[in-house]
């Protein structure tokens, strides 16, 4: 019976450290898998945090508004003063801006000109030069300078765009030219003094998010307050900052709570201020109209009191004055405020979506590596225990307890986890964000900087997760051997008995196998656990590569599928409403044009309908997305221009009861046929619209409705014409000819925007480099997974079977035959893993793409055949390389030492 030892733990600790030095390959394998898993967990989480923090830091630096207010009748100084007095409001400023047109490289282009306010809110970020200070100075974006060929010191001119400022739902007739409309800003040339980033739009104009949106380019420009033509003109909008909000994370719950309190205060004064504003506008309009009666009023006053006609004239004048009041009251509706927070900004919502997406990936990928790490640790520790069987028996005989004996293997696993975890934290929390992700994010956004925020909670938590599970696996493996008696442990373990395999029961198969084939089949069934781990490792590797290449294939077909399957027109051309008729006549007379579809096109905003939300609750969560609103005139058909259908191919048709929305928007708000969504047009006229169909759409978000449905939704009477301002054009000729035709239209002043489907498809692959970077990252991780798993299991296989391999070498097997004896099993197991990994990768793609949820993109899995071929070929290549590496171990087997009987 073993007696309790009274010696120190020094020998045990020394043996534990020797185990780490003597089993370096297994140690390195566990450490590498842990490092990759922790790196992906910490790295992807850091990317998510850095991206959101970058926007938060940018907003704070530019004093970005927390709340914006747009009024249907504008805002005045009294409104701004009232907003500053609301509890929780730190500051408020009135903003004057207008839509304008300008020349870019000789072509007509759209712009938004905004005057800098006197409170420094929503300040554009200066990248070069300075901000405008005088009346005829202007700051522009880098995109404008690049497209126009201008530089600092050059001049530009712009004119108010009456067609853009008038909504389709407004009461203005579509045939009003707007040439005599007075602009918000002074006329004349403006000198470019600075290059800026618009804080309201940080999407990289050359990146994939801008390309897939399908929206026309609108250049942001900023002028000084001195450029405002009429200082008494109403403000276009008001921007408000909330007290204490800058100190909080703009995506945090604390920020949301603080914002909700401030918005409640703003909404409390809304009724009073809108009523006052309505009265002011009506009074001004009545005073202006009454001026036309001044001459009549003077004539009546000049009439003698005795004149019997004076009373009649006074009555007629009073009737005219009342008629003017009635007409103004009918023409000027009650003012309404649209109160919005940062969620209404497309960039803010996109960054939130991107950050959440990357965070989800940071949780998904480490799971696979964690599973592999557990299997690896089970294999490594199990082999160590088997090799130390007699040593464990000796320890027990000397009186060491089970716990003391287990310390050696726990230390081994713990050291591997800590070494790998530390390396993973350094790579994931510092290296990956600093070297890789910042470059990736700059493809998407034009934020000036991304802070490097090290979240040690995630880093330490990832390491602890691997430590607990892998050390737990080691304890489970050790427990079985430590439960045996010392005498049993000191005896060599009986070899595993062979069993009749399935193939042996199938005579016509077994009898046709060669000797080595039969040995291979028996060994596969004899070492089931190791075979399973090879299959699982190769399966994971193949699935990751298939998913990576499949994502690339799906992304590359995104734009071609959009324009070949759904948007089958060749060119989209946008004009001012006043210029459309002339443009239409020229298109109809052009021999290259085979057909056109005139329609009204503008930017709209979608949000949850009143009393509902995307999750079915009673209140919306504030989510808003930008969508392209297409209104098809009555009598026109979209056939041949838009092939509207559901995801399963069911054809959709427009009707007068509602609108068809794209699948991406429907997913955001949980919409289906018969559902309701809130649609706001460019002038923020909002209406709840019934969804009559959800159309498959790959790039951007659209809402398509008939003219009748539009009039019903926005309560537009028949006297107001639909402001048709765009054409979908079908052309003859090849892609080059169609692109040249689009370039020809773009050179004409009447066109605000011209987009060619062929050109968008050509530019897409270049701008979508982010996907190829992600594919390379996934394939690299898969390669690490495959090499580590295969090498570790192959090495374990050789060490376990040294006596067997030494025996066949003694029997005369040549070097190549010994290699084939072992490698044939690995190749066969890899083939099984690849066969299972290919369909698993196809399933994984669906999950990954649903997690990506890129703004404005509906990436549908479309895996080309070559994706499967490349994934399978690479998996076989990794297996072959590992086999070549382990052949050296086979050659170095000591036959004498392996065949000696244990003493």
C-alpha cells in the first residue's frame, strides 16, 4: 500500500517544466490554436470598438449635433432661443443650407451648400487650407477637387437648384422653371480656401458603400455666415447638442437615455413654437398680399364720407382682405417639426451596423478554433499521459496524490494557453487593428483617425475561456489513468485489440484490397478518435476556405446580378423637372435609344411605421435607412427596365394600393406583404405606406410606387403634377458604346446625374477590395488550422506507432513504402474531411453573409464551381505538405530503441 510522502514538491515541478521542454511540438500546436482563437476574438472585437469610437471621437471633435430639428415652415431666432432654454440642451444653432447645381469638369452636378453657424456646431473637419471667413469663400471636399480638377485658390460658382428644393409632394407645379428663384446665398464666384470632410457623411466616395448605394453624387460645400444673402431669412434646420452627451459613448445606452430626456424636453415646446411659427409665416404672407390693396385702400379713404359708394367700396375691400386671409391660411399649412437624432444620419447607422457585424464575427470564428483547441489538447495530453504511464505509477507508489500528479499536465496545458493567449492578445488587440483593420476601414470611411482602444476585458476573457476549457479537458483525460492502481500503471498497457471492420464483412470489397489497403482500413477503424479529429480538422479548414472563396464569388456577382437580373436598364439619367421635357425629346429622337421609362426619382427615408417597430413592438427603435424613391407615372410600365420579383422568383407588379420595397429594407424593419413602413420624401413629408411586395434587390434600397399610390399616400391632389425628373434608358450597342453614351449625357448641363450600369459593374470589383482582404484573412486562418491540426495528429500517430513502424522497417519495407503506409491513412481521412467540408462551407456562407449585413447590400450566396475546386485543392495541398514534413520523423525512427521490451 502506498504511503504518504513527506518530500517537497521540487521534483514534481521540475518534471512539469521538463514536460514542456520535451513535448515542444504539442505545446506549440496548442499555443498556436489558442493564439489564433484569442487573436480573432480580441482583434475583431477591437475593430468593432475602434470603428465606433472613431466616429464618436470625430463627432465630439466637430461638435456634432445630438438632435436636429427640421420645420416645414423653417425656423426663426425665437425658435433657436427657445431650444437653448430646454432642460438638458447645451447649445442650439440655426443652420441655413440649400441644394445647388455647379459645374464639375464641365458637367452639371448637384451640391449642398451650408453656411457655418455662429456656435461652431456641426463643424466640417478641415484637412487642408482653412475654413471660409469672408462672404465669397468656400470649402469643398476632396472628392470635389479630384473630380473637378480644381485646387485651393481656384474659384467656383453655384446656383440654387429649384428643382431639387421642391419636393414632388409640394404644391409647386412641375413646369415652373425656378430660374427666378432667389438663392439663400450671394451670387458670384467663390474662392476655394479649404478641403474638408462633411461630418454628416463619412462614407468613402470611392469605396464599395458609395458604389452600391446607387445614389447620385452630391458634393458638400461650406461657406461663411457672411455669404447668406438675407440675414432675416428663416433657418433651414436647427442643430442641438445635449449637456453631458460628449462625455458618453454615442452608441451606448447611457447616451440613449440622456438623449431621450432632451428630446422629451424639445417635444414639450414643439406645439407652442410651431403655432407661433405658423402665425408668423401667415402674417408675413398676409402683409405681403395686403400690400397689393394699398392703392385701393387709399382710394377708398380719399372718398368723401357722404359718397354712397364708399360703404360699398369698404365692404368690397374688407371682402378682398378676408379672401386673402382665407387663401393664405389654406395655402400655408400648420408648421410641423421633424425631430431626429444621430440615428437619422446614414453614416452613423452604417458604422453601427458595421461595428455590430464585426463584433458578431468576433464571436463566431473563435468558437471553431476553441473546439479544435479542445480536441488538440485532448489528443496531446492523452498521449503524454500514455507515454508517462509508468512514471505516473511510480509517483502514486511514492505517495503523490492524484491532484499533485495532475499538476504536471495542468501546468503543461496552462502554460500553452497562457503563451498562446498572450501572443493572441498582442496580435489581436494591438497588431491586427494597427496594421490591418485601419487600412480596411479607410476603404469604407473617410474618418481622419481611428483610436487604438485596447479592451483588456475581452483579451483576458478570451484567454480565460481557453484556459478553463483546455485545462478542463486535460483534467478529464488525466482522471482515467490516475484512477488506476500503481501496479497496473507500472505494467505496459496491452495493445488495442483489432476488430473486424465493416469492409471485411463485404467480401467483394475486402478481397480486392491490397495488403497495404487492408492494413490501412484496419488502422482507420482501430484509431477512431484520432481519425475523427483529422476529419474534423480538415472539415473545418475546408469549410472556412469554401466560405471565404464563396463570399468572394457572391460579392463579385453582386453588381452583375443586379443589372442583369433586376435593373435591366442601361443608363439612369436625372435632370431638373423643368429640363426633363427637353431631355426626353432628345432621347426619343436618338437612334441609339431603344426605350425610356420616365419617372420621378428622389431620396427618401424609411423608418418603422407609427405604432410599430422592426421587432413588432409598439414603439420603433429609431432605425432609419435611406432609400431611393421611384414614382412611376400612371400609364407607364416598368417591364423591360425593372424585373421585380421575390427571392424565390415570384413576379411582382405595381398596384395603386401601396409600394414595393427592396429586400434589404424589408429585412431591417421586418416587413412582409401587407405590412406598413413610414416613408419620408426629400422635403420630410412623411406617410405610412402599405407594402405590397418585397422585391429581391442586391445593391441599395428602393421604394417603388405608382403615381396614384404616391398621391394617395402623401395626399397630393390631381391639380399638382408629378415632377418627373429621371429616365431609365435602354440602349443598343456593346458595353463600351453604352458607357460612351452615358458620358455624352453627363457632359450636358441639363443632367444632374448620369449612371451607367456597365460602368458600375466594371468599377465594382476594384472598389470592393475589402472582400478580397477578408477572403485572404479567412484562408490564412484556415491554413493555420489545417497545418497545426494535421501536423500534430500526424506526429502523434507516428509516436504512438513507433514499434509497429519499426517492425515493418525491420521486415524490409522500403523508405517510400513506409511513407505510404502512414500517409495513405492521412490522405484518406483528409478526403473524407474535404468531402464533408465542402457542403459545410456552403452552409457556413449563409451564416456569414447574414452576419455581414453590409448597409445597402443584399449579398445572396452564389458559390461558383471553382470555389469548391480551389478549397479542395488547397486542403489536399496542406495535407501533402504535412505528410512531407512528417516523413522526416518516419525516417528517423530508432528501430532498436522502439523494439526493445520495456524493462
